[in-house]
C-alpha cells in the first residue's frame, strides 16, 4: 500500500517528493494501517517502489491483497498523479469504512465520487460484481482499469478475444461498451471501444491508445457505431453452430436438445434465429440460442394476425434464464436487466424484416409466418439474404 497514517493520525501518501525522503522517514517516522491501525513497515529498495506493508501474521483484511506487484504500485501512482495533473480531487487508497472497501483511487468531480480500481491480476467475476455493487450502493461510481493489454488481438482487423473477467469490467458509455486499461511499463492508457460480440469470447472492437500524459480528463469520446460490422456474421454464425454440434454434449446442452426435440437440426434453423442485435453482450449464450427459445416458447404457436407482448416474451425468457437454459453475462457497470433491451431490439428487427408489426407500445402483431428452410443450401441462401437486407437497411 502507498497510504498510511502517521503518528499524528494524519493520512500520509508515498507519492511525488515523499519518495525521495524515504531514508529519513524510516528513521524518524512511524506509520500505521488506516484500516486496522497496526504498525506498518516502510519498505524500499533500489528497484522496488517504496510502499507500506503489514507485519507477518497480520489479520488485517488489507493483507488479503498483499503483496502488491510493482506493476500495481506503479500504476496506482501514475493514475494518482494523472488525476492531480487534471485538477481532480483524488485520494489514494481511501478506506471507506461503511462498506469496508479501499479503492485504489477515490476521485471527486462535480459532487460525484468515483472509485477507481486498477486491476492487474484477474479476480473472479463475482468479486468484480460484489465490489462494484457495494460502491454503487453507497452512491459511488466504480471504474475498473485493467493492467496491461490482457485481451488478445486476433489476426483479423479489429477482432479481439475477451474473457468473462474482462467483460465484467466493461462500462456502458456513450451508447457503447468499452474497456479502459493502463500499462505502467510503457505509460500508455488505452480504450477498447464499441465492443460487440461475435461469440462469447470473440469480439469486434476498436483499440485506441495514447501516452497517459496526452490524455485529458474526461476521457476522449468516440461515436457509437450505428451499423453492425456484420458482413461476415452468417459465416461466424455457421462456425459457431459447427463448433456447437462437434463439441456440444447432447445430454447436457439444452439448446441442442431442444432443437432436436422440435424435429429440426442446428443447420436448418430459421434465418430469423441468430440475428445480431444491440445489447446482445447481455447474454453469454449465443443469439441463436436465446432467439430459438423465444421461437419455441412464444412464436411457434402464434398465428398470423395474432399479438404478442414483449412482457410475455421477457417472462418466458426469464424462466429459461432461471433454469439455466440461457446464461446472462455479469455486467455490473451496465444497466440492470439489460438483456430485455436486446429482446426489444430483436423485435425491432423482426418488424424491419416485415414479420411483425407494432400493435401497441409493448405489443407486436405477427404478419408473416416465420420461415424454416427445408435443406442446408436453402438455409445458407436465406441467411445471406436476410443479412444483406439488414446491412442495406442500416446504411
Ligand atoms: Zn491493516
């Protein structure tokens, strides 16, 4: 840690000039943990960044996160200095006793508080969620900044691989999903913007990076993409289906089981099942999965001229979510029940393709029977046809 109490009980941070005074401080000062009040050791070496540490066998909750990596210490200090140079009120490792959290940085701007966590080692998605919700419950906005560039760039342009750990730290900003990062070794900050999934791990995104000194608060903003880069969506969907059939377990996979029980097979799905929609990152499940369940639970028996409400569709989908047939993604920094927005966007597309008509605020009327191909070639042609229409419509 970089912040401790001195013997007068004042907070003391090892940043800037203080770091040159370490030999004197070690001789003349005593430091205590702001959380447990135990005496701390001031550690310093030729290479290591000066920092405070608990004694062995300490029971303090802070020791759970120690020892800190040099990357984490350096990154915290850099981000702290960055905030100060941008005239933000910032404290390092401020202990919030009511929620027992100690964010790396606590920033105040225009009466709002932000907890910045600079996360260098992967932690569980559940911890990201728990800590984020604790901050939110105290009216503090959490901001996660990942250490380094832990996502992998694939050979194709603008394609990256993400883990659920990284997904859980994404924010929803300016009509898009983004992830912030900082790499202390190079002093570069980066933003991955417009993150849109192809599959649960493979995403389309834009990577922007700058030296941190060139970044001015607030973060630069980028326009949200209005049209999908989905020219190769039919191919990507086909890849996903092939993988699913090859490696999926028919006994355990509720999607495959349900498709076969309908007397169909995954290569002969309706072209309206598996459409790319806005907010589809809300699900870990592929759009083909949740849209298939919408068809089998809600649309299969609906005749033309009949109405269906989104409320009912959401209700049926929520059942599938609670029994594990559909998996939602943990996105603590996004809206609650964001997946309902992707259902709404799905019906907007079905309307655009003239299968449904708006019949009220929350109501859709089926005007055309949902088509099912009778052989694989037909399925492929319809798929391409529908996606061409969507691409043309989105301009
Ligand atoms: Zn302590």
